[in-house]
């Protein structure tokens, strides 16, 4: 309207041609007409994209050890594949968003979703009412629970026949809770309960059956069908219990009615246009032949080709380098933290600071390292939202956790070394008029170093092995790389042996270094000194 008034005023003064005025007004009208649909499309687009798609990125958490849903097919552990990965790629494409995949241990999936580290969790997870109390879920794939035993085990008719037997399940899944419900019925009937053993990954669960440690394990049918060739006909499905609440895999998101509706609508569209059907065909999730599980494709012996392939693979070399780097850097930070703390604790004055430092040492030495790591990765973001950002990576979380934990142990090493220095040395330095900084720099620290260095190297060797705990928060260090490859191939012995070679090589190197250091910094041998004097 302001533009029209302006042109009307100009018309009174300049009296332009009426055809030009009409043309100008027509152009303005056309511009408004064209802009209206564009505005409508922008509004519609924003309404059809869930709120968990932030800054044009769909962030998804998954555990890459559950083929064919999500797993590592090649040697690059940072690129998971599978049915679930293809599903979220299709979702991201529909929402015109880029896809960011975060791989982690299964037990960390839902804590990461609650901490807003990711918008969706999809990893071959059953849709259960108990989980939907805290999260929303949308089903996308049918499945069925199966009980699997060794190939020569006869089928059973019900879960009650498992009374008194040991079953292996993956930790963090709902299988253990479901079996406990069966145990309630068994107890009411006066029968022995089903014993449950939980293991971190699915491949470790299967291994317990293969080596005869447990009677059977619980899994999903689609996963077993996919593992046919890997298992070489050594196992078979002995029961498919009719559990109505174990019929669908679902994608989980934080509670939000609108987001859930949009996700359900998009999955329905993918179902209607045949996208999901093509993906099921790609990953062999339909019309599977259970008889293939009992086919005799057995192969025995140690696979030397797989062992050497893993030993010299880029993935294992990269994992070992990351393990060594994390250990060196976190121990260096721990030493820097511990030195001033040890000096303060070694003083003879009682102060509030001294009590705080004692509490620090007691807490971080008393709490398990794994618990500290999980707290920093999963719990810290709930208190401080800044730790939900992309910059707070598994590497950084591991570095923080191990540095803090290790500093508590290093403090005691340094404090003991400072206490071992003869008090007369300090008095002599004071008598010479040396300043306090000079006393520590030239007298106390050099002597304490001789005492602290051997146990410090020993502590570092222990830390080097502790870095394997970081695999639970998806840091792709040596053990995580090993577990991913084992889950892909089921060649346990070969890949574990390759990882063992790397760990032993690193540890033996630092043991050799420790011996050299002890020899270099040891006190003079009295016998040698006496012989030289003579």
C-alpha cells in the first residue's frame, strides 16, 4: 500500500503515461502472487521436518554390532551399514537433511538420546511399552524373538523347558527382563528358574553357545538368518515363543507428539512407495530359510589369512595408534595435575585445601574407571547442555575421564616420592639461602624424580590397557575395532589374537623402557662404589 501511495503521489506531480502505471501495478501484483506460494512452501517445509533435525542435520545413534540391521561391513569402523542405516538415510533424504551417525555401545544408546546427543536411536531395537514410558517409538520392521542353541539340540515347545538351563543375552536389551517374567511363572509352578548371563555384544553372546558355556541364547530371527554363513551351521533355532510384544523393530525419539507423528508419516510414505520393501530385499529380511542355519558348512582351525589380514590392516594400525595417543596424552595431563596437588599434600600444614585434595584423591581412586567414563559421557550433558555439542567427542570425553582418574593415582606416587626425600636436604638448602622455588627445583624434585619415575611408567602401562574401556562410548580404539570386526566375521580367535599382538608389543616396549630407566636412575651400588674406592 505504501508503494501504491508513493506511485499515486508521483502520478500527481509527473503525470506519467497511464499504461506505464498499469504495467507497474501489474508487476507488483505478479510479484506478490509469486511470493505467496513460496512463503507457503517454506512454512509447510518447516512443519514437515521434526524438531530433532537441527541445523539441517539428522543425528542418529546406533550400535554397529547387529547385522543386518546395523554393522561394519568393511574395514572402516566409521562407516556403518545395514537396514537401519539405509532407513535413516531415506528419512534424511525426505527431510532434505544431512545424516550424522554416532556409533556406540548398546547400553549407551538411550542415555545418549536422553542427553540430546542424537535425535533418533535406531539399532535393531524392539518396540516395547516399557521403553515407550520414557521415549516415543515408531515401528518400521517386523521381527520375532528366537531361542538358539547348538545344531544338535532338539527343538523345544515352550520357554518352560528352559527351566534350570543357562541362557546368554546381550546387556542392555530387554531379553533379561522378559526371561524374568518367565521365571515368575516357573516359580509359581515350583520349577527352577532360567539362569541368565549378560554380555556386552551380540557376538560374545553367540560365542558362549559355540564354546558350550551356555545352553542357548536369545536373539531376533532376522539377525540369525543373516548370520547363516558366519555360523557355519553350528547353531539352530529351537523355539520361537509367541511374544506379541516382540514383533517390531522401532526407531526411538524423545517424547514429542508432533515429532512422532511426522516420523510415523514419513515411514508410512517409505512403506507405500516401496522404499522399505527394496531395503528388506537388499538385506535379505524376507522369506528366509531357517533350514540354512543347520546346513553343514563347518570349518575348523585357525584362519591364518584372517589373522595376518587383521594384523597388518589399516584399521588395526589406526586403532593401536589412537590407543597409544590417548594413553600418552591423558597420562601427561594427569602428571601436570598431580604435581601441585602432591606438593600441597606433602606440606605439614593442615588446611581446607588439603582436605579437599584428599577427598578428590579418595573419590576418583574409589570409583570404577568405567563408571567415571560413562558419567562424563552420558550424565554430564544432562547437567551442562554445552557437553551435548558436537565438539564433545568420545576422544575428548575419554581424555577427560582418564586424566582425572589417573591424576588421583599419580598424586599418591608423587606424594610418596616427595616424602621419601630426606628432610635434611631441605634444611641444608634453606641454610644456603635458597628460595623456596629453588629448593624444589634443584634439590627436592631431582631426587623425587628418581623415586617416582619407575612406578610412574608402571602406572602408564596400566593406563594403556585401561583405554580399552573407551570402546563403550564408541571411541574407535584398538578393542573397539576388534569387536566390530569380530561382529562382522565371527572369527573370534583370529581377531582377538591380532589385538593381543598389538597390546603386547606396546606393553613390552614400555616394560623395556622401565627397566632402562630404573637402571639409569637407580642409586649407586654400594659394592661398586666400595670397589671403585679401593
